[in-house]
C-alpha cells in the first residue's frame, strides 16, 4: 500500500512516497474525500498547523506484518465522530484480485488493536474503475464490507470541472501527459504554495525532460526558480532517486524473471494477475519468495505466501 501500493504497476510510476508525503503534509486533505467535503490546510509544510483537523500516521500491523497506507486521526476526538471519523486510507494503483480480502483483514485487525475507535471511514484511491480488486462474485460478508468503502477513481475525479486545487493535485499521477501542462498551471495559478507538491510528481512523470523544459511546462520563468534552493533540491533529489530506483528496479526485474521461472516449474502456469503481482514486488520480497518457493508443494503455498507477505 504506500509500501505495497504497487504504483510501479501503474505505468512504472513510483507514486507511493508522493502520496505519503502529500497526506503527511496536508492531513486535512482527507476531508475533501469524505462525504460532504470539508476544508484543507491552507498551505503545505513539514508540520500540520495547530488548527488542523487531522494528524497522519502509517501504522504497522505487526501481527500480520502489514502496514496501512495511512490512518488519519481527528485531533478533536481519538475515537472519531460521525462528522470527523477516523479514516483508514489505502492507495491501490494496480489490479489485485486479493485486495478486498486483504483490506478487510487489515481494517478489522486495526479495529482489534484500537478498540476505543467508535467511528471509522475507509477511503481507497485508485487510478480508475477498471481495476479488478476482488473476486467477481465476492461472498456476502466481503460484498457488504466493500459497500462501506469510499472508492475514489482519480480518472473520474480528473474529469470533473472546477476542481479544488488540492483535489486536482491528486489527479496528476493519472492525467495524460498532454494534459499535464494545463493541469499544473491551473493548480499553481490558484495555489502557488503547492509548487513543492507539484514538482516531484511532474519530475517523475517527465524523467526525460530537462529542468528548463519542466519549468516551461509549469509556466514559471526559470529565472524565478532555478536559484531557489528548495527547487534545485527537488531536481537533485529526483535525479538521485531515479538513479537509485533504476538500479534497484533493474535487479528486481531480473530477480522476478528467475522467480517466475521457478514458480512455473513448482506450481504450474501462473495467472496473469499473479504474474503481475509478483513482478510488482520489491526486490527484498522477491528474494524472500525465491528462498521460500523451494519448500512449496503447489499453487496453494504461493497463494498463502503472497497473502502473508505482499501487503
């Protein structure tokens, strides 16, 4: 989710840190995703202001070794209220038929570990509605659980007119490249303070563009920004992360190829969904799976391992 949100499966785009940083910096953004809307923190920053409605955490559910993408706690009442519930946030950027099962298990595990919570809401952010996130015919308890989830399609959100700049910001990872310039300029015209949130995702989307080209796309004169330390730090960080991710991803692709060959011998032909899920695993989990599969006796062992280790 942010750790297992599998954004690499969405066109190779690594948006996990971006979403995490965005909700960490602006926890009240979650109020715009709940029924009835709400308000957001007026500006980005490392710490939420004293009048923020929510604070953000990403707790690990140690009993099952899963980490929730985010939990947003209302500052006014830790147990939540009907108007300001405790919000469990998940960002799922690739199809995964086991997602609904895992979300239900994680959500109830969270409630087990926090019995004082009285009002809770679940928000799932997805790139579009065409993803397969559960079985075609879910059992009744799972179907009832999913009906309580607020599923937000970024594609559908991007098609709405006169979006709040914060909501428009959320859509940048899925907008066609041809729309990026107009979208980012509209955001920055209304909210110049969102530059530090816009830059990382634009740099990630346009890795082949130079600094000057990206500044032009954003509609901001380079002379106004290239001497700003914060902006140059974003570019430098983007380069370093891109190089590091490229190296790690290259190793992961190689490891995934070896692991899939071994699994096909051990467990038989794998489905397209299972193959995609394994290819999206980070390098450390791929290496762990390669070790574990030596003890597999069939496809049930693989299904069990993925349920336990790929959150």
